[in-house]
C-alpha cells in the first residue's frame, strides 16, 4: 500500500498534537484524574493535627484523608487513620463544576513524620503519597524555622513557575522550615481557577509537605468578597468570622505566636479581636502577618490603630506584603525609631516591619525612602525571608531567588 506524503505528515502531525496535549495536561497537575490543588495548613494544634483542601472531579464523590506512620503502611492499608472530608461544588475551569474537599487529621503524635493521601476511597482514586512532620508539644524551648513570602500574584503557568522556583530555593536554604507565611496576593484574580491550580500544582513538591498559612491581600478579597480564596484553605476559626471575607486567625508553633490579619475589611473589629488574642497568648515570641504595610515601601494609614496594639503588646516582628519591593524598618515604637537597625533589637525595644519583595512576576518601582526605612531597595528579583527562632534569639535573613543573602537582622529577648 502506498501512502502519500501529505497523509504521512498529517498522521505525524496528529500524533504530535496528541502528545503535546497530554504533556500540557500533565505539566502542572499530573492529570485531573487525581486530586489536585492540594493545600495543607494548621487548623488545630500544629503538634497533633493537619488540615487539607483539594479539588477533584465535579463533587459527586465523597472525600477521604488517610494518614499512617509509614509509607508502606499507607500503601498496604495497615494501621491507617481515616478522616472523612466535607465537600461542596464550586465553579472550576471553563465554567465546569469542580469538587472542593476539606479534611483534618487529628489525634497525631508530636514531632512525628506521617504519610498521607487524599481521595475518595471507594473508587481507589488517590493523590500521590506525601509526608509531613508534626510540631513540638509545648515547645517553649524548641528551635523553629519558617519562611516568609509575598505576592506570588500570577496569571499564567509561566508566572507561577517563578513562584515555584522561589519556594524551591527557599527550601534549599531552609530544609528544616516548618511552615510558610504568605503575606497576600496569591493570584492576580481570585476568580480564576486556572491560576489557583498553577499556584498549588507548580509548587506541589513543597506545598505537599510544608503547611502554607495565607494572609488576605487586595487581590484575594475584592469588593468584600473572598469566598474563592477562602475555599482554598482550611484555616483556624479563632478570629473574625465573616464567611464571605478574608479571615483573621492566629496559631502557635513552638515558642512562636503568629496573628494573621486582613487589611481589606473590618479593621476596627479586627483591632478589638487583636487585643484579646495577644493578651491571651503566653508565647515568648509575637509576630503579626498583614498584607498592606503599616511601614512598608509606603505607609497604609488605616492601620494606625493596629500599630498602637502592636506597640502595647510589644509585637516583635510584622511580616508584610503588597509593595513588591524590599523594605525593612528600624525598630519602631510609638512612631519613633528606637534603635540603629544594625545592632540586635533587645528586650522588645521596638517592632521591626519587613516586606520581602515579591515571590512572583510583578515588581513595582522603588518608592521614596521614608524616615523608618533602614533597608529599602528594588532588585527586580523574586525574594523570600527565612526566619529562625532559637531560644531568646530570632534571626531574619532575606535572600533573592538565586540564593544571595541581601539583608539580615536579629531580635533578642
């Protein structure tokens, strides 16, 4: 049988097209026939629980989280703890329904590695096996490391490859990091399900094993609506409880108390809650996480009342986002500089405010230097902060995506 060159090349072209489509499908999610867009957070105590969200199918199947002390036990179904998931249906890509699942593993042992998988159980459809390590029990003397990133704020898969690269370099520098604080603007448009899929799945090698604790940004809550953003994370419910807006909440990890606030709405309600939250904490280190900077590239004047609370309760460090440039303040108290910014800040003499530039594709021009800026620059490179708390010393180091150390400071109690 003779084949024409046109027919041959048409056939080759068809094969190439099919291969390209399969590669495109697998490039981010590994295929949507498994759970995807998996997010891990703290919801209860970091020492004995983990919470998860994921997407799968059109919401017709029940969800299940399985946890075991070893990879082999999980695969063999021996000594497995199972936790049912709640699920709902939301609008996904191309307007199609998408199943949204939430589950929390509880009753775990502190300082222990667990393996887990997510799925429906009945049809034997599971996510890839992954693991996490629970936090210390009590942990007043525990050494803790974690990461600070902001403004991944992308739209395309290429945008979020930059985010993924930033996280990978951060984990290379801090392989012991116990969690990530993301200070807002996770995607450009919160109603873009493809962007959310890129956010989670380009970085799944990190986000599958390290909890990410998000802060609401102005691209996460738009016109007082943060429902899509909230659906992506299973978070503590100990803060302001408006279900349609970005949450405020707090959590502890070892000797550190972190309070997360939403700069986009309900500022006065959060101020009152912030006072109660900080007053109730007995942790030696107090850190706040916000999006718009009280003292960032510029000042967000609406946060004046929050700053007064930070001063009153001697918050050590405020992690910020929004400005897409790097800035670090002198230690501040009552709107005045209390140290030279070179020596360690001792005995809670002032609060330091840090904005870590962006972890994504968008950079702003460097704003005017202001009285509180100790370090302020725009290098047009993705950046991250690594924080280590060891006894009475907290060290913050800021790196660019290539691993160069660009700034560091120390707080001492």
